[in-house]
C-alpha cells in the first residue's frame, strides 16, 4: 500500500486558506494528521460517517479513520468482514464519507469508490498495525447485527481480561476487512457567524477546483 504523505500539517487553521490549492492541501493534511495522531486535539476528523446504498434505500454508520494516502487521494477504514456494510459495498461500491470537526466547525464530504481487502497483503499490513484492544472487535462469535438474549460486548468472556492467544488472533484476522476508498470528489464547508465558506475539489474523472455558494 502506498505510504501516507508524511509532510507535517500546517499549524494554521484550514479556514484561513484563501486560495483553493492551499485549502485542498490543508484539508488533506488535517485528514492525515487525524488518522495518525493519538491526541484528540489533533484528530478532528478521526471519526466519520460512512453512507452506503442498499437495495431498499440508504444506510449510515460511524467508523474510525485508519489511514490516509495524501499523494494518491485514498482513505481507509476497517470493519468486520461479516457486517452488512460489506455486503452493501460489494453491491454498490460508491459511498459518501462525512467528516465533522466540531472545534473548527468544518465539514468534509468525500465521494469515494470503495474496494474491499480481506485476504491480501494490503489487509495484512493494516491488521498488523492493530493493538489488542482493536483486535477484540473482530472476535465476536456472531455476525454483526445478530440478535442476542441480552447485552453482548462483541467478544467471548475469555478475552475480556486475559491476553489474546494466537488462536484468537487467527480468528480475528479472518473476520477483518480493510476498506480502501479512492476519493473522487471532496466538498469543504466552514460554518461561521461571519459567513459560510464552501468549495469543491474534483479529482476524477477530471481535476477541477471551485468555490461554491454555501
């Protein structure tokens, strides 16, 4: 997998950019910083909403941003390979990713083309970066959404306190999916009492930047 752009993010606010190329660059820098930082103050775009299509309408859920490739315009998130969203993305690969930075009052809306990775080296690379707390999310004996007689934590009792065994890790790996999202278009919106600012950055099939009425 191509490595993320390692250039440091600008210390200036995204909303201070007055030129479209600068605004585009700062948005991507902030996305990359949010994916890699453990500090909540640097992770305004860490959580995002993934909106997908289904045969009966639309669906949406919150996931965690896991990796950003600035140079090639890709973002990644992870999910359980048995989840409903995987079936939806297999049937309808295009999705919308919605980010909201409460502190900066900035929304990013990305239209993406997705590709699922479950049993290739790209999925292996993503899996190898996970700590035990994240791996536990893939140890459920049940497919996500399966009805239960009571509250269920999402993993067996024996892993609640103890260390994970090689068998646990192998079971979790077979349930793991890394979702590659090729960004086709990004829309930026900044909310302010002094006035809103909106812009669109089209990457495919042709490259185009433009300011928009909010």
